C-alpha cells in the first residue's frame, strides 16, 4: 500500500523542468515514476529505454498526420503520447500531448500546426533527460 501513497520527498526529488510558453513544466520526475513501478529500478529502466525507442516513431506519425490533416490520427496519437508520458511522470509532454489530442478532436488544423513544434521539442528534451537518467542510474 505504501507504494501507492504519495510521499513527501522534500530535498530528494530528482526532477527536470522545461520553460515552455512562459511557464515552467516538469520534464520528468524520476522519483514519482519509480513510485509508479513500486520501486523496481530494473523495470523502470526497461520501460524508459522502450519509451525512448517508441516515442520517436510516434512523433513521426504525428508529424505526418498533422501535415496531411488527418485529425483522427492526430487525436489518437496525441492520446497515446499523453498516456505514455503520464505513465512515466513526464508532465510537460503530457500537457502538450493533451492539447494535441484536443485539437484533433476539434479538427483544428491551425492549432495542430501551432502545437507540433512544442510537442516535438518536449519529446526531444524528455529523451535527453531520460538518457541522462539511465546513464546516471547504470553507473
């Protein structure tokens, strides 16, 4: 049960922030993610490695869907990225993916085109932070 309850980790939070749209959003919170996998560091590293492999594919499919005006695919991929980023405790990507999902639902192509650069930047920033975290943890 203790793994599911939030802990006060004042002073020991390992998190990374991104400045986007004038306000700071957390890029990745390793300690929160570790809580989600019930402290299993091996499982955490495996999930993060798989995430970094797959997210690039999702980004490319999303880019193509935005360019072609395929609103349903934009919605679906936005939803998928939102879920994946939420599962690994990556709030900045979660928020940009949620916005993209909503723009797919409303079929707002101009909004999709405006959101895409930020979402892609959030993906690249997150991949970098995850690589650094994995390297740091594997030492």
